[in-house]
C-alpha cells in the first residue's frame, strides 16, 4: 500500500513538472494540492492515536438480574489535532442487553457481543456518553479491551489499535424476597435464641481462673499455671451470634457424564442467594460451601461464616460466579466441614441428587446440628433413611428466569 502511495506521489510530481513547463498552471496547482493532502493524511493517520484515551466504567459494579444500569464510555483527545470518525468497538460478555440495540452487534457462535459507537472530537476535547444496559443472567461480565478504528482523511488511510482499558460487572443471582419464600424460615433456622450467651468464643480470651475438675484440658492456660504454680483455665467471652452454614451441590444429573441440567443449577443458586440475603439481613453469621468452582479463580466455593453487608456482598458475588464443579466430591466436603462447624449451628443443604454416601453423612449431621434439606427436582431419592431431618422438595421444572416464589412443599 505504501509503495502504491509513493508511486502515485511520483506520478503527481511528474505531472506537476510537465504542467508548469507547458504553462498548464491549473493542473500544476492541482497536483501540488493533491501531494500536500496525501502527506497531510499520512501525518494525521500516524498521529491520530497520540495522546488519545478511552475509559470505561459502570454506574454500579454489583447488580441483580434485570436491574438497569449505565455503561459509560469517555473518549479524550488531548492534542491540538482534531480526531474525526473514530469507531470504538468493545467486546461485551454475552448476557448483557443494550436498551438501544443500535449500539450492539450479535456475534453468532461466540460468547460475546460487540458494542459499537462513533466519536468525533475537536482539539483538547473530552466526550462522555452513557448507554442503558440490562443484565439478563447472573455472572461476571467484562466490557472493553476494544478495537479502536480510524478511517483517515478522505478515506485515504486506515488505522487501528487495541485499547486495554476495561470495566467489570458482577451480576448477582435472582434474589426472592422473604415474603415469597413459601416456607417458615423460623422452622429452617430454628427458634430464636433466648436472651443471654449461648456460645463461648475460643478466640476471645478475657482472663483466667483457678482450674476446676470439670474443665477441658484444652482450656488450661499453661503459661499462667507455670507462673502461679497451680493450674488455671482460660475464661472466654461468650458469643451470641448464631451461625447458618449452606452447602450447595452442583451435581444435577445422576448420569453426571451426560453433562448438567442448567435450569436446576440456576434454581439451586437462586435458593442459596435468597437464603443468604434473608439470613444476613436478620443478623445471622453465614458461611457457604460447594463442589462448584468460581469463574476466573477456578477455586471451590468455601467461605467461612461471618456477617455484615461486606460479607453479604462476598457471598452473593461468589454465587454469581459459581460454575459446575467436580463430580462426586460433595459428600467429601460435607465430611470435612463437620469437623469445623460448631454444634447447634443451622445447616441447610441444597442439592438435586441424593446418594447413599450423602445420606450417611447427613445422618451424622442431624445428631449435632439443626439440619434442613432442600431438594430440587423429582428424583427417586430414598429419603426414608433421613429420619428427623427437615426436608423440602422443589419441582425443579419451572424456568429459573420465570420463578417468582420459592415453591417449597
């Protein structure tokens, strides 16, 4: 292309020389103007992306499904040379819908769409634009690392570069309000504790006292005992916080080698998110564990019990990025966690497939915890072996994006 341009310039120069000797001055000046325009277009094309920036951000970084927000694009030309006809094309993860669909382009066979808009800026100008978007699925979304295109003055040259700036969005699972949970949550969580201390916090020692024969050996403060030449026990500050631990299995088909029932997985996650939302808002400490893996990190979902708005955001963000995990390890997770969860805690197990190994471990849980089991789907689960466990069944056939109530029965 550059060689053809140079050849064209040589031809124009020859035409100019011949025209001036043949006194065709109009042709001479025309050839000079064309030569200048070509050099100007070359210079413009070379410098077009110098001191030129694109920034992307969102009005919120965490939203729930169906909640409208703004995708904001800021384009800045920080030089004296104007920038005309810049085309910004951003990759946007599939699952986002632009309210004005003129700005989006579907890409068949890919897991993304293309956002596109055209900008023209004068010298030292900054242009900001907002676009209404609506997320249709839970998950992690990326906007940007887009291609910036320039068609050049008079269309003589074209240029492009890949901009590395991007924005991120976490879309929470669908969350159902407490009034739409067709089950008495007090029945699941257990009765509200009477006023007073119900647990001792082993991490919060407030002093020592003389050892008593009923004290556990683990309570002995050996340093203090050695210093006073007599056995002394630690005194712990009690804790009033009740703990809720949620276990979620991503196995949705007995014939696991056939893949996954995506609708059942989404229902499991919706139920987990709704219970998390209610429990945190009512002051419970909540932990969650799953055989599913988290997108981007590929680690298992394993979050210890805590409370507060920041912890709630962490739990919901993790559920937003939860994907199908390893097969047949859920029972193993239940077994390991039984050693770390304190007695009397509320345990809620969400799953679609119940096997003999899981039943065996749940029968151990019911002796130590307030245990509830929520089952998605109409499987031939042998539940008669789970005596004394609160069991709730969900049809599992209703599409996850149409469900308005938690139809527990």
